[in-house]
C-alpha cells in the first residue's frame, strides 16, 4: 500500500480538482480529505455517508450557577475575555483551565469539547474518509491524523493499493499531520508570484520530513515565464516535474457538473492528468522520487 498526499503551498491552485481526477484514474484506492478546516472533496465525489462519528478534542470551561457566588474573579483574570456575566463563551474560551483553578467556590469545571465530526463514506471511486471541524474549533492536526489512521485501516483491511489524500493548503500543523509518513507528495502550484513563493515553502516542509516531492504546474500557460522559473527551480533541486496542466474552462464546467474533469472531457487537460497519474504510479511503485 502506497500513500500519495496532494498539497499546495496556498489555496486556489486546483489541488482538489486534481485529486478528484486521480480518484477516477487510480484503481484499488482509498480516498482521504485531510483539509478538515474546509473540506470540499465530497462536493466533487458525491459520497454516500456510511458512518458518522463525533470528534472530541480539548476542553471548555463551564460555570455551575448553583455554586457561583458571582465574585467576578474569573472574569477579571481570564486573559481571553471568555467569561461575561458569569457565563462562558465557548468560542472565546481557550480551555487553559486557569479560571477553574482560581475559583474560590469551585464553581468552574473543565468539560470535554465536541469539536466536529468525521465520516466514512462510499463513492463511485471507492471509500472516502473525510471530516468537518466545527466553527472556531482547533486541533485540526489531531483530526487529520484520525482521518489518515482510518484511511489506512480501511486500506489494509480491504487490500487496497493506494491511499490518495487531499491535503490542506499552507505549511502549518494540518499540513504536517497529513504529510508525515507518506510515500510521495504531489505539490500543485500555479505560475504566479505567490504560487512560486509558497511552493518553495512547502518543498522545505517535505525535505524536513523526508517525504519525496513531485510538482505539477496548473494553468501553466497563463504565465509561461513564471512556469520556466518553476521548472528551473525543480531542476536545480532535483524535484520531479510530473506535469503541466493547461488553462481550460472545461475544468470549471466539470466542477459545476460535480464530475472530475477526466470523466467530463477527453481534451488536453484530461490527457495531461492521465500522464501525470502514470508518472506518479511509477514513482510510487519504485518508492523514490527520481
């Protein structure tokens, strides 16, 4: 079993569209949406929910009105201003527990926090593990780890060949959680100044965790000078450039229809993504990025 994680240093590069097409092309795979803060792979794959589980993480302060003498000490000392009129705002509460330690009547307790949900669903391309973090909730890295753990369990039990993960943008904790231990990372970038800058950052994260990286330039023909700079950057660092996807409105049309572009059209975009998957599957089979 090989695990491919698709990342981008920034949002909006077309990462999820690429993952949707890879889901249609790859055989015997489990899909995982690790972008738990803003999951959207399900919009393209139209899953049928099989299981729903609560995700509990962190703590929130709770004030017992029967014990509270309204001395105001908790409101005065809470640095997050989460307590007002002797009630706790769960969005503002950081779960530090300081108020429960200073309360003279022991009226404040720390309670477990229900931070979101994770799901196991069925798609026409195979099982999908995905999640939704609640509004203003934290510990997305922990939820990403749970999603990957469940995807691996399903892959092992079902003798699947691949796990294909749609990772979050950026280089923060959720990215690290989705990347560490993967066999190969596909970095989807675009030929813009911000895309080039953030590609360099996420390449650094891959190097730090020892995960081989490959690069796909999406909408490469919008700025061919920047595309040449990205190609030169990859060549100088020994990074495999697996594909250049041209700009085409057919991608937007396929998204509107809720279908991966490789199933919607047989044009140049589809042919390039098919070639990308062939290269990636060889790299995964060889266990190296060269």
